[in-house]
């Protein structure tokens, strides 16, 4: 261990990083193609990109001025969109910042307090928990990827602080049942329901906010609105919890470009929701195509992605075969997903190329 590392917090030195997706330039090098020919179906991004009206809103911004630390315009617009009062809403630099803020608010460093998730699921929950020096308790989902509520209730004890549930779950695509959410909320532990893919599923647990002060709903503009690069998400929770999150966030956490893009996106939400519906159509096209193939199947999904299971070839062989054709999908290190790849919905043209490639590979 170096002298510098001796000054660091030990759990930080040992922390395994969260691996995001590579930029198109790096993917192109791997496939031996031009960056513009890369088909990114590996990050659940919106392949249509931002609306012209959203891009236009970024022109002429007062870049020399700090943004509003109280997010007044942003929270008012989100209030109108969600039907929740503005004092129940806070925006973050992507959902990731809000996850991190929840850790800072509820998890004491060195206390070995517990943070729960249900594997397989979004890796940022456990990564942020380890960053906060929490004990991560990952309760496996059952064979249909539903939450094992008896196992969760047995594992939750006085040291439990937060439970993270994605709905639809990434990468499996299934929703959190209301009765399951209630069972966990009734324990009194903070339950964060990540509804990043809400605009694709049209399913929400927001109605439970009036009953449970320990419920946090997490959403994002990265997927449906096509502005993942600007990193804007938001939390909906009790006014008391939001007030504490506002107190501990960085004062200028949403930059002026992110704010302007979100305001424009919400103003033109109809067109964006039409694009989201198109992506669901493409996911269904992929489902139909896979139904006609032997050697590959999929799990039902309520998101803009499909978790596919390969039976004749390994998932790694399928991944390489797709990558050689310039199509990049998401693979996972967990053993329970050894034979699976997550494939994002793309444009109709991308779906055509994907289906042709799958037919060749399997």
C-alpha cells in the first residue's frame, strides 16, 4: 500500500468501480467501423436524441451565471407534470446523485448499517451503498424475477436503512407489485422505488406517497426525453424528506443547460411520449421476432429494453457476434445472468439490423 493510500478511507481503496458503457468512438474501434455506424443498444438511451425544440432551448443561455439553487422553475414544471406539490420534488444530477444523497442522509459511515436491493438489479444501488460504507444486503429475486418478500422481511432488522426497488426493474423489465411495496414500507425502512422507465410502463406507486412518509419515487429524463448527456433526474417524496435533501445537495447541482432542456422537454412532452411509444413498438417487434427463433428467448418487459436468454450459444458468443456487426448490447457479470443479454429498443432501422443479426447468430 502506498503512503497516499494509507491516508485514504480503507473501504474506498478496495471499492470496485461501477462500469458504465463506453463512448461510441471506443465501441467503433472494437468493431472496426466508423463511430456513426455504431448501434448503441447497450444503455437504454433514446436513439432519437433530443427534440429540435429542446436543442434550441440550449442556445443563448446565460452560461456566466449560476443556476437557481432552489430549482424554482424546475420544481414548478415538475409539479405540473407529476401532479405533486413542488415541495415534494427535488431535481438531481441524474438519479445517481439522488441515490448518493439518500446514502448521505440515512447511512452512517463506519456504522455498518444495511442497504437492501433485490438482485439482479441496477448496479448503482449497491455501488453507492459500498461507497457510503454500508453493508449491502442483496436478496435474490425468484425465478420470475419478482421480489422475495418473505426473505426480505426476514432480512430487514434494526440496522436496515434503505431498500432500493426498480420498477420496471433493470435489467429484467418487471414491475414492483403494490402489495410488495406496501409490505416493505410497513417495516418503516426508507423504500426508494426507482421509476426511471415510468414513461414506458405508465405504472407508478406515487399514490402511496400520501400514506407513507418513508417512500421515495425516483425518476429520470435520461431515457424517455433523450437527454442522458445532461444528467437530470428527480425525486418525489414527503415534503419533510425533500427539505432535508435540498439542504444537503450541492447548491448548483442542476446546470443551466439541464434546466433549460427539462423545461423544454416538459413543454413538448406529447411528442416525446410519442417517441417513447415508438420504442415500445420496436421492443414488441423484437419480441415477435424472437418468438420465431430457436435458441433464444426473452423475459416479459415493461421498459424500453428486453432481457434475452441464449440457449444454444453462450451470451458471450452472442455479444461478440452482434458487436462484430456494430451492434452493442449489455452483458452482466452476475452468474444468474450468465446466459443473458439486455437489448435496448432502437429505431425501426436498428431493429431490422438487430433481427437480421440475431437470425444469423442463433
